[in-house]
C-alpha cells in the first residue's frame, strides 16, 4: 500500500454506525436477478433498491477503504449507483454485474479522493485528522479488488461465523475472550472460526484474480 | 505483501466491516431515480439499431448530444454531491454534543443529512427539532427526530444560502409550534 505522503496517520474511523455496546453483526446481501437488472436499467426504484441491497455494502466498503470517512464514502456510494445507471445500457442482464459495478465503484472513489486532495489547503490545525489529502495515496486497483472480494466473502458467511471473524481480526480478541463476550462455549467459537476461515479460503481463492 | 498478509490486513481493517447507514438506501434510490428523470438515457434497443446502421452523420450528432447530457449530469452532480456543509458546536445546555451537516439541493427541496452526536437524553414527551435561521432571526423548522447519537435525514423547503444557521433544540411535545429556545447544537453551513 502506498503511503508516500503520509504526515498524519489517524485511527481509521469507526467501521459501523451501530450504537456503543451493541454486538457487531454482519448483514448478508441478497441476490440480484435478470428482472432486477432490467428494472435498474429502466430507472425503476425497485430495481435500484435490489441492486443496492445486493451491492451497496460492497460499494460502501470499497469507498470507505479509499476515502477513510463515512461522509465521503456515502457520497461515493451514491455517485457510484448514479454512474452505474448512466452506463447501464452496457449491462449484460444475464450475468452477475459484480465486476462491472466494482470497476465503477473503485474509479469513482479514486476520483473523489483526487477531488478532495485538490481542495485548497487550510492551516494544518484546521484540517480533520482523517482528511484524505493528509493521510495516504489511494490504494492501487489490485488492493481494492482484494478488498471487494474479501467483503463479498464476508457477506456470504453465516452471520454467527462472520461475527466471530470480526471479533477475532478487527477487535483483536482471543477465542476465549470471544466466547466470554458472546456467552458461548470455547469449542463453539473454535468450530465457528474454523468453518469461517475454511469458507473464506474457498471463496477467495487467489486474491489477485479479477474481482468476482 | 503476499496474499495471506493481504487477507490478514483486510480482515483487520475497519473499512472491510463498515455497514452503511440505513437511510443511505433511500438516498441512493432517489438519486438514481432523479438522474433518470433528469437525463433519460437512449434506450438500449435504439442504440443497437443505430450501431447497425453505422456512423451516419445523424448518429454522430445524437451521440454528441447524449454525451453532453451525461456529462452535464455528472458535472452538475446536483443529486450526488452535497452543496452545503458545516460543523455544529455544543451549547451550554449540551457541552458534550457535536455534529456535522451536509445539505444537497434536489428537485424536491434541500436534503439535510445531519450527524448529531452526544445530545442530552430526552425526557418523556420531548423530541429534538432542527431549524434553519436567516440573518433576521426567522426560524424555519426542518424536522424532528429522537436519536441522541445518530445520523438522520431531514428536508428543508428553504435554501441554506438564505437561511445559513442550523440549530437543534429540545422541544416538548405540545401544541406550541414555536421554538423552546433550548438549543443543544448550532452552527453555520457554507457552500462547498
């Protein structure tokens, strides 16, 4: 990952908008079909909603990875779907649109990153610590492909397994601490973690392949 | 970085686990619907027929018009980009509160995306109310909400250009529609 212009390295903003004390959950995505894609192409709200419900979390995660702020990521997510509609006469409704939408999402997030980096600079003290102009160069497209694939694989995990993976990797808890936090037997946590990592390994394959 | 290290790094990165706010779905849906209404695309079937006919002068002209329309929609960005933003500061009634606001001009009015944190808890039969205020002190209510620590979407029928001060008050639920004056957050918004 490039960090050539790094001057300030803040803690990344909180991953969720859940309330303090809430147990983290990962919501699984729905699937999108030919009818949904045709409705999206027609600008039908039901089609837009179906595409968002399937891919909105992925788009938001990639945008967040590039931009590092909830507000900019939400703007990027909104723009991505508008641009996808503007280009939707090129959708093949018989195929999974994930790779096509991933390309739009990555490029759009990087466009916003560059726009923010071009904004007139104020005194350093007045600039938010997570301002993308201060923090990093945007990740390369290969790293964003991997981010998209990992998030998609997580979305496809059963919710209880995703929760264990999150607590283990994001929160840095031991399996015993996870068991205590969730009120589960240690053996249950171990088996969920084992199954989750097997599923992730199977779903991800080689990370540098084209996004699924 | 090998694949295993990359996987570890991604699983430990907050962005991998981020969950968009619930109201983003509606924001996205209506942004696309607005864009579709403002700049209808050429129907795919027509585009295919035109490609079969080859690059006639008419087709080139139509493509130029379509490209300009799409370009204007992207550059205009009215539905997709906040037009005004600002930070909100605590008042003496709620010293721990803070917030920010992003306002987008849409065909339906001004969509106000408010992120208010650390508001004091509400009592029974109370709610938070947001207002926009102009230089003369005229207050326009733009919506009510009840969460002390969340993002909410409100709508305004007046422009923040003319009403640039946003305040949040605590209001009793009664028949009095005037502001209680119990301000817990306030700040000015500015064009981006």
